[in-house]
């Protein structure tokens, strides 16, 4: 082999390794990103679940209801002014 072809092979292998390392891993179909229930910031009729004053999602009639919550990516709620984590239990059956 000539020096040029050996160098080309080494550079090609190095680039392939870099691209493989930079490629994102395929997401798992069973793994869901962590979520948290964030309350106190929801616009009227956009809540994700029931509260003590209504029986279903989307039925809150006031903005920023302290009980009405929505799902957000974990770690987001504490960054929003007026928001707080909700300990409410979501009665929605899990997807099967």
C-alpha cells in the first residue's frame, strides 16, 4: 500500500468514528421522558386533569387556577414564576 492510500484509510476511519459518536442514540419506544405536574400557570380550559372543582381535563374556567396543572418536562416548573409542583394523582389510564 502506498502512503497516500494508508493515510486516506486512517482519515476515513477517524471521520466515521466521529460521526458515529456524534449520532444520537435511537430513542427507546418504552422510555418516556420524565414529566412533572405543574400547577398555577394554566390558561382557562387547558388543564391536563380534574381538580376539586371540575371532573375532567380542560374544564377549569379561570386562568392561573392554583389546582389546575399541566405536564411539563421534569425540572421546568421551578423556573416559571407563579408555578408550583402539584401532588395531584392523574386518574387517566395509561396507554396500552
